[in-house]
C-alpha cells in the first residue's frame, strides 16, 4: 500500500466505526477530564487498585470473541452468495445445452427461463432485506409474474417454482431426459440451500445477553480508567481515556457492523454489485449463444450452397 493511500485510509470517515463510537468516547473522555480536575483540586480520586476490577485480558478475550463471531457470520454470508453466483452460471449453461428446441417458440421459452435466474438473485436480495418486489425485477419476469410476486413473502421460492414448472413441462414434452432433469434439480436445490443458509444468519442474531453484558463491561472499564491513571497522567487523563474507549468501543462496533451482512451499510456485503454481476453474466450468455447459433446457421447455409450434392 502506498504512503498516500495509507494516510488516506487512516483519516477516512465514511465506512469507519467513528460515527457509532464517537459519542460514547467523548462522554468517557469528558468523565476523565472531570476526574483529572478533581485530582487537581487535591481530592482523593486516584485509586490505582480499581485496575484489577475488570482484568484487561478478560475484556480483550470477550471483544475478540465478539468480533470473530460476527466475522464468521459475514464470511459465511459471502460464501453463500458466491455459491449462488456459481450455481446460477452452471444452471444457465445446463438449461441452454440440455433443453432441445423443436418448435419455433422453444428458443423464447428457454430465454425466458434463463431470465428467471437473475430474478432469483434479485428476489433473494430483497427477501433478505425484508423488502417487497421492486422495479429491479421487472426486466426479468413477465408482468403477470411480477404482479404475483408482490403478494408473496418468499419470492425466491416462488421463482424457483416457476423455473421448476418450465423444466417439468419440457421434460413431459421429451426435450429433457430424466438424468438431465435430475442434474438441473440438484443445482436448483443448491440455490434454495443458499437461501436457507442466509436465513439462518439473518434470523439467528448473537444472543442479546452476551451483547448487553459486553457493552456494560466495556463501559464500566472505561469509567474506571480515570481513577486508575489520573495520578500519573494528570490533566492528560481525559484524552487518554477517550483514546482507549475509542479503541474498545470501536472493536465492539465492528461486530455490530458486520453481524448482519445483508443490509445497506457500507460494511455489509455488496449485494447490489453481486446481483449486477449475475445480470451481466446472463445477458452476455444469452446474447453470445444467440449470435453463435446464428453464425452456425449461416455456415450451414453457405456450406450447403457450395456443396449442391448435400
């Protein structure tokens, strides 16, 4: 990392935990100023023995456990979305290759089915954010399907049903073999498993008792610091307490920021970008396959023209 970028990251405000901990840090610093003022007036406020009330190593271990637990949830969410991206790509390829085209409208039906894949990702994003069907879904589904989704809570499940209906119809028409249908259903099951994994993260928060107790311990520890260090630091006690409280509250706030990674916060997963990647992939896939098929048809025509015996 270059020196210029390093300095820029140090003083970066957007995306940091400063907005979440500034008020608490200032309060603790102000309390430290009051204690230092009382010590300046020669009142008996210096109590170094208070440093043993909450051992710093115990508090540190609790904070590390809190942050690690939150990061595990964040990383698990990212892996589940990464699996969704890969599964959608595999599904698009399998559906295009496996489903035969025997009638004029089979190509359009297949493309409509492929467009359900980005719709699934968008619906999953909205579902995890407790949002209804939005305008973002409209380019990928029919008006009737969009109207139906507005009245459904679990939109990913409904889109999975629509895709399953298409596959079942093609299977009954003999355009899919039993093996191909089973293979595609396995991938669809993976998609729904990913939704279930994200639901587990979303609807299983870290136990409130643990979070409350940790916040209480950090706050008490920061209020004890001035009594412990005022004898040595004097008028600098307030600044020292503010810095230490900023570090401790900041570590705890990081856990709060990343424990639910599906929202709009700066430190949440970039779900909008992930969905945009899926949309771009499917659009390019459909466009490329269409152009390639047209080229193959033209080559066959040209070959037949130059070989009249065929």
